[in-house]
C-alpha cells in the first residue's frame, strides 16, 4: 500500500501536542505539517519563529512541558547579560533556544530559504515528519484592539493579551505565496486527510488557511478534513482563544470554534472533534454540517496525544 499523506495545520502549543501524537502513530514519511508563521518577528537582529520552534522542540522531545514553550533544562545567562546592557528582555530567550535562532539567522544570511532552514533544523533534531512554514514571504498578525492595532508579540507577550480584541489582520497576506511543497500537496489525490490541530483559530489557523486561499484548495482536493476544538468545557486549555471568542461575541465553547470555521471556510471541515465534556454540543455542531466526533481531547500525557491522533485519523476514514 502506498504511504498515506496526512497534512496537519499547526500553531504552537496545541498544534505541537497533537503533531507529537500523529508522529507517534504514523510512519514518519506520512506526516506533513504546515506551520503558522504570522507570529514570527525580528528581535535582536534574529528571525524568531515561535510556532515552528515549538513544533520542532515537541517533536524532538526537547520541549519544556511545564512552561509550554521553549526547551527543557534551559538556562538564562545570555538574557541576564542582555539585561546588563539594557537590551530588551521582554521576549524570553533561553541560552539553548538561542542556538536555534543563531542557526536560523546564519542560514538565512547565507541565502537559504525559511523552508530549507526549517527542514535542516528538523533533520538535525532527528524529526522524521516534514515541517513547512506555510509561506516563505513575510506574514504578520496585527491585532486590532481597543488600544489600537498591535503587532502580535506586542499584544501576546508584552501586553499579556490584556487589550480587548476587535479583529485581526495579516500584513503581507496578498503577496504571500503558499510554500511550494504545500501547494503540491493541495492537489486532488495527493492527500489522504487534513487535520486542523487544536490551535488558536484566529491567530494560528486562520493565517495558515488564508494564504493563497489554501482552505479552498484543500476543500477542492476532496480529502476529509478534521478540526479539533482548542476549547474544552468553555475554556481554552492555554492562551487567549477563550478571551478572543468572547471579545468577538462568539460562544466561548467548542461550538463557537465550529461556527467560526463553518462561517469562514464553508464546506471545509468534515469532522469536528470536541471533548467528552462537551458532548452536549454535538447536535449543534452537526447542524453546521460537520460530523461531531466526541473524544478525549485534553493531551496531558504522551498517550493522550496518541489516542487523540488515532481517534482523528480513524474518524476521517
Ligand atoms: P500557540 O501558538 O502556542 O498559541 O499554540 P496553538 O495556537 O497551536 O495552540 C493554542 C491553543 O491550543 C489554545 O487555544 C489551547 O486551548 C489549545 N490547547 C493546548 N493544549 C491543548 C490540549 O491538550 N487539548 C486541546 N483540545 N487544546 C489544547
Ligand atoms: Ca503561536
């Protein structure tokens, strides 16, 4: 039998958790991951790609599980030295993490593309899955808030998601081209399934699906598409997804997420996975034209990740 091709769309933490499960249950060459880049930014002259790095660190087992970002066993000597220089330290860069950023900066300065550098990092970290930035071009989330429009990291890290959100804009979207290998996968017959990880719908998934109408291309392949709710029991497992749903006047539930996808990407999602805790919402999810898959979706352990990965793959058959 030919190797299946599964495409996962991932942001950082929620996406990386499910990608770890998928990598455990699939042959390495079967898993392709399209990663959000709209959180990327320049800092201290370095190109920082938080979501790509979170996926790299999780898939290679190097992540810090307590913090949810960065590397396990990190030290902070460079950051302390930067503080002595009165350099910006609001974005926490660990010493070991810096090696990734220096490697990337060096290769980008050599003229390598972000796709090439990402593939090199994945390979050197011993990752079998293929990991792609959704685009090579600059794409940057701007958060429209009551305090005006803020660059993503300004909103997320510096302002701790405090300002009230009114909407989002992705600067560079018109000029952004889909990463070529992803464009090749988004053709009829190339993919067996697509999995929209339980990532933040607004700032992780949208800036993937909107690049060159990726969502329409995926829908038109006819491959089944599963989306997993990042909201469990009316709360985000982590991060501002719940706060954003409320501020955008959507229900702060898995149903709110399903509604967002159904409205913006009609006909895309065939299966919507929601937690057993939210089983009562299944009928309303199905009214949106998606099959509801009620499964445990909170990925605390490695086994939880594998169970959810298998449930999604089986649910798409
Ligand atoms: P970020 O880029 O680091 O913010 O990460 P993502 O966008 O990939 O994921 C953030 C979302 O993941 C949040 O809305 C969380 O609620 C969700 N999330 C994190 N861990 C889990 C989990 O174990 N299960 C589910 N269902 N969602 C999760
Ligand atoms: Ca992110």
